[in-house]
């Protein structure tokens, strides 16, 4: 089946053809007809599978056919980077349409954003915080919105964003179309999502949350004090052309980036403490191959569509298995091959066991020459009660490192 088999406007089909996109991905094949029907929709598919096009194409088709002359659709995203990516995708798909979009996020020029809104934006692509600010200041109104798209819905439906999302949804008309897209959708967010949806269609690609099959995944067991040295050794490999290294904290991202620079590896860091201009510059430099490595926290795990990232390296395992799936989805985009490497210490065996249960498979273990061979034993079951009293182990007995 090709895009021409959908009942999309010729102008949108032309834009897709301009990009060399002729055959829809599985998520597009399932979601576009459902969205074109006007029904609410919950869609889940692996990262990098083409979800942005799957919700923008039918939405732009609707606005184009209705000759919309007002703000008729909003796309709500959890991160600035994801909002910027959706904005770029809009420009490509709407190139032959008389539709305009405004990207509304924190950390960037407010004057430019307000100018884009007042010029007559038909689509608003926004992060919740800045959008609520503009609503409270009456810069924007949502009373005529026909389509609400919630991107990365699981992240937006967690307890951090839920109050903001509820405020926004109270300001849009009750009679609207709501589309929710995500790579993962846990049971908790799924329950919360019901208050925003009416008899939704459901499109699920893959039986469960899983990384793209074209990613080769491997675990490198390592002692905590050897993590930094092992990272440097791995980055000597010539096949690692472009890599994103993920850390658990912002301060650790800074330290790892400095370590790489001291060892003549072109690296840049990106995390929530960096200004938006610094984050934009880091992304632009990494895409242009001025930097070989980008060191990131989970702020970069979602919403970054960077072509040809050969490797993702988890310097730290994430606390949540879903974040691992989002992280490694930065490689192997749109069916390309990629590799995910995780440096795992014995202290992380509980997190590793939880991850492997989520994936339904034990990840391949590999050894780096020059480092001790370690076996990471399965975590022992936690005993909630035990007799014989309670002994408090001092935290001083735990192994410590400057990388902890």
C-alpha cells in the first residue's frame, strides 16, 4: 500500500513524494485512516517509526479541506526538542498548503513566538508550561480548536505534567478530536487518558513496548571505578562514527563531556540546566558532525530525530525500563541498523534485571580487552520481613567513586 491509497489531499501527497516517502510505515498505515475518520485515537509504536507524520498528515488534511482561517489544532509535547522536531515536520508536510504553525516553548524568543501566533497560526505546537503562560495572559485562545494531539502521551500523563495538561484540556471545546501518540503506554497513564478521550480507536504496533529489531544491544559489565576508562576505550573503535552517551544526572553529563574533551574526543553535552540556545547549538553541531559524541540526560531521549546515529551508549542505566527503550531509539531510525551499548556495574544488577524482564530476553554480555571479566549475578528477591532483628549497614561500606 502507498500513501496515494489514503484519501489525503494532493498537496500533502506531493509533499510526501518530495521527501521520497511513498510507502507508509506500519504506524502510519494504521493511524492515518483512523484519524481521517474523525475518531479519537490512541496509537503506540516503537520510537523512530514515523509517528509524527502519522498525526500531522491527517490533521493538515482536515484543516486544508475546511479552509481553516483560525487556530484549529494544537500539538502538546513534553520537551522543547520534540516541539522543534514537530515544527520542522510541519514545514515539510505543509510546504504546498496555506497553513502556518507557531512553536511555543520556554527558553526562546517570546517576541518571535507571539508574532507567529498573531500572524494567524493554524496549528500551535507547544510545551505545557509556556502554553499556560500565554493562555493566562490572553495571548492565545483555544476556544475554536478542533484537533488536540498529545505527543509522547505517557510522559505528559505522568504526575509532573498531568495538572498542566488538565488545565489546557479544560480550555478546548468538548467536541473535538483527540489523538494520543507514544512509544510506550503504561497502565497508569492509560487509565488517566480516558478522561480526555471519547470512544477512541486504538492502533498498537508490536505486542509490547520494545526497541526496533534493527538495534543490536549489548551489556558491558564493568567495575564502578572503571566506567570512565571503559567508555574511552570503547570510543576508540572506528565504527563508532556518531554516538549519544546517556548519563543519569546533569552534573555527570558535564563531567563525562569534560573527560572526553580532555582525551581529544569532540564532545558536547545537553541537559536541562543548559540554556535553550546552548541546547540548540549542541544539537546543530552534533547533526553537522562537528561533534562526534553528544552526552545527554533523558531530556534528549525523546523527540530527537537525528539521522545516522551509529551508537547509543548508556553510561548509566536509566531507572525506568521505558526510558531505556526511548534512549536507544535514537539510533536505528526508520529501519536503519544501530547499536546500543550499556556499561553496567554489579551495583546496577537490580535495574538490569528489571530491564531484561521488560524486554523479555537476557541481553548479550561482552568483554573489553584489558578490563576484568565480571559476572553480574541476578538480583536476589527482596525479603520484606525477616526474624533475628535488624542490622543497619553503614553507607560507608559501599564502594564509592567520583563517577557515583
